[in-house]
C-alpha cells in the first residue's frame, strides 16, 4: 500500500508542543481516545481494512536529519532533549484498535499519553483521504484548487488581517493541502503567516503555528478536578514554555468558566486567546470586557478565531472587531477541503485517563455549543454541577 502519511512532521504543531509538555510533566499517564463521526458519514465495505493498512505503514516513519535541524532552528522553545526523543519516536500500530460494523467505523487509541498523543490528527487525515478515495469523490483539479485558494488569499489581503492554515485533520487529501500551501506561501500573500502543519511549514519555509488543544484541559480536569482544570493546565503550560506559545484555548469548559479563572496574571502573561466554539462576536465582547476589567488594553492582545471559518465569517468578524482588539484567523477545512464536495465532520477526542488505582476516569468537553459536548453524559452533568453551568 502507498503510504498516506510520509513524514512524522505531517501533523498539527500543537500535537508536537503538547507532546513536549506531556513528556516533561506526565510521562507515566495512560489515556484513551475515540473516533467520533459527527457527520454520520457512511463508510463503505472494506474501509477498516484499508485504514488498518495505512496505520501499519505509520510504523515506518522517523524524523530525518533535515527535519530535526528545522525544529532546532525554528522552534527554540522545543529543547534538545525533547527533539532527541522525537527523533527516536516510532508510531506503534498496536495502540490503535480499528473495527467496522456495517457502515459504522470504530477507532480507539489507548496507551501512554506521551506516545499516543500524535495519533489523533494523523488518523483523521488518513480517514478523510481514504473515505474520498473509496467513495470515488476525487473531483478536484490542481488548477481549480489553486484558483480558489488565490481568490481567498486576495480577500484576506484586502481585509488586511493575518491568517494561518489549520486544515490538516479534515483535508481532502495530502495533495490538496500541498496545493493550498504552495499557493498561500507565495510572496504576494503578505497576510498569510503560517500553517499548523509542521511538515508543510518546513516544505514552504513558513512558521509552524499552534499551542495546545482541548485534551490538555480535559486531562487536567480528570486529574485535578473540573474546578482546577483551567488553572492547572495554564500553570503547567507556563512552567514548560516560560512565556512562549502564549495563546490560551478558552472553551473546554465554556468560555464563561474560563474567564473566571483567567485572572490578571494569566491575562497579562498570555498573548491572547483562541476562539473555537459559540458566537464569535459575543466572544469578542466577552474577551474585551475581561481585558478591560484587568486594566489591560485589548489592542495589546489578540483573539485567534478558528471555529469553522469561511471567508464570509472572517469578513463579519473583522468588521466587528476593528479597532477593538487584535485578531487573527486559523482557517481549516474551508482551505483544505473546498473542492466541490461535502467536507467530512469527524473528530477524535480523549475519552479517559487511566487511574492509578485501576479503572478509567472519563474525560469530557463542554464547549460553548451543546452540539460539541463530548464524553460520558453522566460526567458532563457532573461537570456542569461543579462549574455552575445551568444550560
């Protein structure tokens, strides 16, 4: 089988930065992940076998000397011991359990957190590419992809706002993402600032962008409790990166709860926050009020908007936030899966942290949209009680 993933760096940057932090802070913790088919996609017969073959190929990946030099030069906050660790890292396919019952696909990952953390994005991008291949949905043409991307870049240029490409996990294919990045990385696109994909950042000489994801906070909730989750997650992040990678994800247990714990210390220390669910304009107001309440000029901070963006949403947000707070955008599927087909709606989430006393502590994500709640329903209700969430 031809490998779908051909570089160990073909992954979102926040998986790398989180792995570095996990190696340092939680090297003995074991976790579980589960695939969630939000879009209720129908998987054709034989899908699981194709996916298993692709996963087996992942074991062959290893970091090259050129990739190591790139990380050392570009990411000084990733220290040499971690980069040496990554150089020796190999994917272990036995950590992944795949099965198919009719058109329903089941994918679970289990093992040490510092090892299994890299599977999520790779699995999602593999699932997406195989799905479009087996369902014979390959209607994109190279020239069309580049023209579509060029038009979007021109609009961003006129808006005068910076943006990054965040589309690895639900890309149509490696080829499409490559075409998109080849177009965006041209010198004429002054407001394109980088990509979440480390491999493409290296290939096109742009900045890898990312900090942490929901699982960082979900893990801390399982270990330290819901009320301490945000605070402990941010404290541990600061202890590892000492002021670098300073964008905080806000919505794991609703933004309202987050801002109650994002005190003056964190508000000053972090460069900004990332919006990933709920009404973006309401979130902008909420963020601005929070900074002002701590005597901080919102124009000295910024919001990275990254929730299901398209060009129209970017235009609306830009107009609303102008001269109120700094903004930037992380655009994902709208860039890497805009090929005239319905984009997949799939995710993979941490669902549990194994207890040292045996058993597994369920992890949950509440988000600012009920539709994005994930995890055990009883644990979700418990979290809402502890955090005073009434909706």
